[in-house]
C-alpha cells in the first residue's frame, strides 16, 4: 500500500473495521440460528426471518446512504452507522422473543446499510484517485476475513457460551470505532441534487410489501386477504415507480439504465441468480445441525471451506472470463452451481461426512465465479454518467434477492416439513431437506436461460477492474 500520513492511515483503519463488523455480523449469525430458536422457544424453520429482516433493511436503505454522506458529511453518517449498528447489536442480545430480535436486526440493518457504501465514499475522498484501488484493497481485506471467521466463531460462542455473545462482541468494537470516528475522521461534504424521496419511498414500499407477502403467512400469521393486499400494494408501488421514472430524468434509478443491453441482462440475471444463491448460506448450516445433528461449532467449521473456495476463485476469475467469455462462464457456472448444491446433502445423508468440506469448497469456487462474472457483466458497459446509479441499483437488487432467497428457503422447508417439532436427524427432517435442495437446485439453474442471451460481443477486457470494484458487494 502507498505511504500515507498517519491521519489518513488511521482513517483507513476505521473504514476497514467498519467493513469487518458488517461482514462478520452477516455470517456469524447463521450458525447460531438453531440455538437461538431453542432459546426463544421457536422452530428453527422460523428463524430465517432474523436474516431476512437485516438483509431487507440494508436493501431498502442503500439508495439513501450515499446521498446522506454527501449532504451531511461522511464523518457524521459513518458515526451514526456505527452507533446504530452497535445499539442494534445490544438490542439483539437483550431480545427475549423472536419479534424483538427481528426488530433489533432492523436497527442493525440501518447501520449496516450506511457503513460499507459510506466507507467506500470516505476512501474516495481521503486518498488521491490514482491510489484508490490500493486503498480499497487494504480496507476490504478485513471484510474478507469476516466471512472466514464468522461461521466458526459463531458456532464456538453458541456452543461454549451463549448465542447472545455473537452480538455482544460488537459492543467494544463499535464503541472504539465510534470514538475513533469522532476524533480522526474528516467531515467531507458535497453539493448534492435534491434527493428523490418519492422514488425512494415507492421502491421501499414495493420491496417491503412483496417480501412480507412471500413469508407473511408463516412469519406473521397473516391470512389470505392480508397477503393479497400486500401483493397488490407491492405491485402497485413498483408500477407507480416505473411510470414515475419514465417521466422524471432525475429519478433515483433512471429508466435509461436499461437501455444498456448487458446491464439489463446482468441485472435480471443477478436478481434470479442470487435468489437461489441466497438460499445456500442459510440452508447449509441449518442442514448440518438440524438434518445431520452437527454441533454449532462443528457446523461453523464446515462453512470455512466454502469461504476459502470463494477467496481462491477470486484470484483466477478474470483469466477464466477472459478465456471463455461472459456467456459461457455464466451459463456453465450457473449449471455447475446447481449440481454442486446437491453434493453436500448427497454426501452428508450417505454418511460420507469427510467429503462435505470438499463439496463446500467446490460450491464456494463456483459461486464466486458466477457472482464476480455477474457483477462485472452488469456494470462494464454503463456510461460514466450512469455508473454510480447503476452500481447502487445492482447493490440494492443483490440485497433484495438474497432476502427473497432466504425467505424462499424457509418457506420450502416449512412446506416439506409436516411437523415443526420433528426430531433432529429424523427421516422426516432429512426428507424435507432433500426436497428443499432439489427445488433449490432448480431455482439456481433457472438464470442459465437469461445468461444464454448474453451477446458474444460482450468482451471481458475490463473484467479485472470492474470485478475488483464489485466483488465485495
């Protein structure tokens, strides 16, 4: 990394720890879900709402984070993000019911939504433009350690302490980060155009209503009429935004973004692709614990090969895409991911548990190849004037589809599980996981039809640069 002044170096460390907190929390919770369910008197099949609440809040709040940083200043927005994230962690640890925990995760999600994009913006403002890539590599490295450490650490804390500690460990880090931000972070601001509040509210209503409609019956006990009204409200808000964006060139996400063919294909493919991929981080630790009877710590350790596979693929993804092109890379990785998603339950239920780390490593590699290729394809041809808006829309779609994926996984498990109180590792539980994984594989394979439409002229010349800019999203 280039030589920076002590003040700039400290500021980069503050951003790096923000990235670490956000990515660690995203992954540390997953292995603790069955233990949380037991403590709160809930079925493990209902605990996906803990993940959905956080991811959905991040998706809703992302479009506003950059504008707030420019208007109020990166120092105060980043400080508010850390404070909200830390308070949300405290509320999570103090929760005595599932509903309280979900509300606390919403508070965490508001902080998390501002932390990473504002952190990127902070780096852009405090280092010279020619050193931006090196600085971003430095600050995102802790963010890559978070997913590697999170599952095992979460399993360890749950098994040898309690699930409350997966949130309590954020408190000292958050307090130190907030103090450091106040003392060391400069407050850069920019003159900004008026925020598109109407467009933001329409999209927020659409995303929230459709997500609640997907899982409202199981999570909230809503009846058919209520679900129908939620679907109607979500669809109406989405249609209203589409018409509004057509008439307003200054809309939050202008319609002209979709005039770039690769962006349109990549965005639709990302929405469908991450719907299936978003199910995997939830399904895998739940299957290992509820389906096979692994301890939380053992299940967390089993997740490490998946992260290692993802990190190893990032080193060669540019060469793979350059060699085969986007269409072949995306279609092949999508179909391979569908097959790889079935390997873990297959070898686990066959009793070949020693092979589970191998299957998860392969799963992580293929998943990383598809993610990086999707991100690069989506953004590579956008004109500069639309790059920021397109990147924000892609980030929002990524979070939305992950939220929908986790909800879909919970719904499928509930459909195939006749009794929520079925014994861990029982034939009924394992049969439910088999059917759910088969559905998951079909959902993962579906975007291959979209990626098959990628034009042969989609050259990967800029893959290296764009992949680095988007892979941490």
